[in-house]
């Protein structure tokens, strides 16, 4: 099953805002799970995922900072 979550062209600022909100939801998910985690291993793995998401968001901000052209975004959730 595939869910087409995002598809289209966006102003760079709108695309950045959309992706930022999605990443913040994912970070919040991991933060909530950390609060429920019982093992140090799980906590460290989730912290690493959060740091990777933050790094990706920073890189996206840098890439789109001065872009004046529309940005194409295609995001599909694939469920197996």
C-alpha cells in the first residue's frame, strides 16, 4: 500500500515549512517514545534518529535558503 503524502511544486519557503512541520512531528514522536523507553539502548537509538532528523532539516534550510525557483516535493509512504 502506498499513500501519496506530498506531490507538487511549492515556493521554497512553503516547501521548507511543510517539511519542517513533518520533521518536527517525527522528532516529537521519538521524544515521546524516549519518555516511555525502558532500555538505554532504545533511548540512544532514538536520540541518534532525532539528531539525524535535525541535521537533515538544517541541510535542507541551507539548500533552500536563497532558492527563488519552485521546489518539487514528492513524498510517498510505502507500507509493506
